[in-house]
């Protein structure tokens, strides 16, 4: 599936419990503050997305749901704007990448800070590609 419009369709959201459990059990992680990234390249299965992601913001870090939702929206938007090279890389290899973004900061970060961290994440994932 070639996603040129810059959308974030539901099939790119990591929601299968089996995949989430596998990601947290066998995945590799690194930090690009304020994001911790857990990733796991796997063989492509029947779903049509080459990269699937989820965002998690701990209730211990940000107490109010409105703040957690704010951060999740910002992380998803930053990912949506920068995901194309990563998707192209994994589609050429016919692999699938499972991604989890965990928010580490105790305060709400600006979109610019999250966007810079996301750029580091995408660059790191491209250099660590398998």
C-alpha cells in the first residue's frame, strides 16, 4: 500500500495483543528524549501495513487524561509527517516493523521538541534496519 497523502490509516496502528506482547518481550529499545522507542522487525504477515506503531503515555508521568491525549496526538502527528522513508525501506525489504513510543517526560513537551525527537528516531531506525 503506497501512502502518499500523508494519512495515518487504522491498519498502521498496532492493536493486535499478540504483536504487542511480542514487541515488548523481544523488542530492542533506545531513547530519543522525551521518547523511548521499542522496535522489532518481523516477517511480513497478512496485514498490509509495513510499519505499525502505538503510543503510550503513563498515568504516573502525566496525571490528567487531557494531557496524555495531547501528547499522544502530537507523537502520532509527528510520526505521520516523517514516516514515509521508513515505510519505503521496510516495503522494499518486504518486512514489517513493530514500533512502540513511550513518553518519558513528566511535563507536556512542545510539538517542536517531539518532532526533533521523532526525526532522531526515524534516522536511528533507518541506520539500524535489518
